[in-house]
């Protein structure tokens, strides 16, 4: 989270921060870097998922628009041609 990143950068991690849940590194000095890399990787994955969902939503909307156009065209035909 943004708060975790700021805390890491300021060196003021909460007392209950669990380093065991974070990536392992050789030295404690490199731990904040590894945590930031992990956070960036997670955010990148989330962003990719969000982009894919957006693309799927756009595709669905385009299909709905096409269907509405067809329905509109059909409704404009005289009743004897429907």
C-alpha cells in the first residue's frame, strides 16, 4: 500500500510489520528495496488485470451497441417488411 511504501522510504515501519511475509534478501539494508520491488510487481500485475477487464468490458459494450443498431434498424422498417 502507499502507506507501506512511504514507511519503507522513511524507515518508519510499524512495529507489527511482518518481514517474514516479505521477500527474502541477503542484508536487512536491502529489505526495503525487495519490498518495493515486490509491491511494484504486484501493482503491475493488478494493472494488467485491470486493463484486460477494461478491454473485455469495451468489447461487451461494442457488441451491445451493434445489437442496439440492429434492433433500431429493424424497428424502423415498416411493419409489413418485418
